[in-house]
């Protein structure tokens, strides 16, 4: 086959239209049409981009005598293209549906964890101010029962969701190929979902920002401690709503990126993730231990929640450094 035929064939294998391929390469649809009709030849830079997009070597694209089945792609970390698992249309739709339903489960479970200390905080501040004659022992006991009850329910939801999706988790961890038409279908759905994702992220962030307003208001009014405790509950409630919204839309968007192997799910990112998984697990276990230890030692659940946003920011920064170090080692 000549270059023009190879471009057309590889494009169709990925389920892309000429316009979609053009968008990937930053050219016009007419340029792609000319390449495929042998009316023009892409320059060297576009040849390299086509090689990366199609997961084939430049030799295959440029040399007519080389057959596609003989190509082994070095950028795929020495994994021959023919050995990759094929993802069918049925499996892709099953994965998308699982993630769509699972997004609600994971989002609700996370919100339950955020809301778990609310009753303990409110009852303890009421007991300290002797509101409604609530005793400290009752406040601590009932508040802890509520806290551990919500956390237990959230853990149950996390575990059941993990079991349901376990048979498809290889899509997020390993490299794969999609059958004809799958990439085009997923890309179309992702484009349609993009406004929903943008709106969901914006709403979630706004709720998280507004969550501090009740505490600022209480401080300005020099409200009693039990009122501040109630406002802490409101703060956690608003954060819970915001995080819930962010998780829902992010998981759905992530399911599309997973099947397209884009964003955080490119082949390079998956390769890095395998090396950083141990660090991530250790980091969040340590953060959880510090949160619980500090919270039970001081019983100041209205303050200790600050660990989570701080831990999240630090995690992103430290993980970025770890990836840079791993990338530098690879180059050496």
C-alpha cells in the first residue's frame, strides 16, 4: 500500500472521520482528504504525528513494502500491537454504563465521609454551651456512632462498586486497542458531554468556595460556639455537595478519556501510574492516619478537616515531582 492508502486505512481503524483526524493534527479536513487521495503528501512533522496517533512506525507509513502486522511499536513500551487486547463496542458501552452508574455511588459515598463528623461537631459544641442540657458523654457517644455509621456505609459502597468494576479495571491500567467504530462512538459521546462536564465542575467549585461563607458570617457576628458548630456543619454540607458534583462529572468524563486513551489515561501516563501507585497508596494512608489521630486526640473535628484540602494540594505537587524524577531516570 502507498502512504495515502495507509492513512485512510488507519483512520478508519480508529473510527475517525477525516474531520476528526484533522482536528488531532491541527490541519484542515481538506488537507487530510488530499493526503488520502494522493493529491498531496504530509510534511515530516505530520508524518511523526500520524505515527504516534496510529501507533505505527514511520517506516510502515513511508515504505510501501512493509506490512502492518510486522510492525512492533517502541513507544508502546516494547509491547507489540498485535498482542494488545481488543475492546469491542459491547465492552466499551458496558464500561461507559458502569462508570455512569458508579459515579453516583462513589460521589455519594465520598459525601457521606465528608458529612460523617457533622453531628459530632454540632452536639459537642452544644454540650459545651449547655444548650438543651445535652451532656458531653451523650454528644460524644451519639456523634461517634453517627460518624462510624456513615463511614461504614461509605466503605460498603466503595467495596461493592470496586467489585462490580473489577473485570474492566484493565482498561484503566493496561494498554489496549479498540475495534472499528469504537473510538468514533466514544469521541462523539464525549463531545456531547463536554458542556455537562464544564457546568458540573463550575457548580462544584462554586459550592466549595461558598462553604466558608457561613463561618465568616458567624465570626463577624461573634456568634456562640454552638452556632459556630452548626455553621461548621453547613460548611461540610456545602463541601459535600460540591465534591459530589465534581466526582460525578469527572468520572463520566474520565470514562471517555479511558477508552480514547487520552488525558490522564494515555499509554505514557498508565506506564507512569504503575510506578507511582505505591507512593499514592502510602501517601493517602498516612494522611488518613494523621487526620484520625489528630481528630481523636484533640476532638476538634471542626478544625481537623483542613487536612484534606491541604493533603490534596500537596499530593498533586509531590506526585508531579515524582513523575519528573521517574521521567528523568527513564531518559538517563
